[in-house]
C-alpha cells in the first residue's frame, strides 16, 4: 500500500495522470483535506482510498498510515517530521520526501529551517529508507504561484522593472516532470532507495532570459527596465523604514540575485529523469492564461 500526501496539489495532479497512463493497479491511500478538490481522484479509476485530515495532526497521520509500506510525502517539508514519525511508528520501509533546493541558499533566513528539518528527519535513515527529492521553482499551469503571476504582469503591463542585471541563473521545473519523477523514483527502487536528488528543468537560464522567454511566448514586446542593484537595495531599505508592512525586504532583493541552478545528473542516471526546457514548458502555461483571459473578456461583453 502506497500512502501519499499532497496528491491534490500541482505536481500531485501530474503524478495521478502518470499512474492512470501506466494503468497502475496497486492500492493507494491518500491524505486529503475537507476542502480539497478530489474530483479528478474520484474519476481516475485508480484503487484509491481517501483519508480526510490535516498533516498537523500527528495522531491522524500515525493511525491512517497503518498497513502502508511506502510513503510519498509531496505536501510540504514543514510536515516531514510528523510524517517520518508516523512512518517509523508503522514500520514503513521507505519514505520519499519532496523537499526543496531552497536548502542551498546562502541566506540563512531562506535555508536554515529547511536544513534543520531535513537533517533532523534524515537521522531516521537507520530505521527506514528515506529518499529526498528537491525541486527547484515549480511552474507549468495556473496552479503555480510564481510564473503565472509573471505571465499576468507581462500581459497587462508594458514595462517590467528588474532589480539588478538579471544575470542570476534559474532552472524552474515543470510540474509534469516532477509528477513523472515521483513515479519513476518508485519504479526504480533498487537505484533510488535512500538517495537524494535535485529535480530541475532541462537547463539553466538567466532571469533576464526567463522574462524575455515569457514575453515572447505571450507575443508581447515588454520593455525591461533594469534598476541598478545599489538603487534597488537603497529603495527597499527606505521602503521598509516608512512601511512596517512592506511587501519586499532588502534581503529579498538580494536573494533575487542568487543563482538557483542545480544539476540533476544523479536523477538522470538512476531513473532516466529527462525534463523539458523552460522555453517549451512555458508555452502551455501562457496558452492556458490567454484562453482564460479571452473567455473572461467574452463573458464581460
Ligand atoms: N512551488 C514551488 O516553487 C516549490 C519549490 C520547491 C519545492 N516545492 C515543494 O514541492 C512540493 C510539491 O509542490 P506542489 O506545487 O506540487 O504542491 P502544491 O500545489 O502547493 O500542493 C500542496 C498539497 O499539499 C496539501 N496540503 C497542504 N497543507 C496540508 C495540510 N495541512 N494537511 C493536508 N494536506 C495539505 C494540499 O492540499 P489541498 O489540495 O487541500 O490544498 C495540496 O494537495 C511541496 O512540498 C512544495 O513545498 C515547491
């Protein structure tokens, strides 16, 4: 029995699609919340048992994990300790935890919590196999919280302000590549048991290239205004002095300059991970945005 958290999320959807495509016959128990949208799960034809509860609830996790031998924890690193506790209590053989490349940030405010949680849960490797998957920024549809906002901004506004030169590298990963990776990790257990993998997009691109790629996919000619870093930092500092609820901090401006490109050679070697490029992947998200935008305009008329 496979136990899954976060199956109703962005990459969870793609994992379910892959299970369906592969005609997966195994039993799956998945955690959903009261308000989770489970329509696609109910219609999937998979052998799915839903357990309704919250991942903050240790007793719920421990009691519902009974009888499961593998856990795929997609929901969030903040629940990993409780998930691993429940797994240890139930003698689970293998826990696959979806964490984040955020642990590699040189800014402690971004990485310290992730490192602390991960180091803590990995102590349980003596009791069970723990495989850690670390995605970079996830994109791919209106379900993401990053690229969709950028698409909307570039579609509506001609000018795009960029803090610094935009030379920092990024390597966003498409949610479909992640969903497929979850499946392939499980399938290739003899290679992937107890290992760690970064999961990123095909190749790195600079932030400037990324914005231009989205702009091109939209068929727009956005004018990118580069704001010198020294000025951006000064402006953020002043902004934070005058507004205690400022939506951007000095550190966030500096963090934007950090490279967030991570290789995936181990994943390629162990389970043939082969992600698509950002240029290919962003087109469908842009098309989804344009289709929604056109239909809401038509309704308004
Ligand atoms: N977004 C990024 O750029 C990014 C970058 C690196 C790593 N990650 C990590 O990668 C993983 C996969 O991301 P994703 O974008 O596919 O996920 P997502 O779309 O954010 O979905 C989160 C899932 O977790 C469930 N969930 C959240 N809190 C819960 C709780 N308290 N109790 C029960 N279920 C709960 C949600 O249920 P509902 O459907 O009820 O909301 C949903 O199914 C996550 O661990 C995420 O933190 C994300």
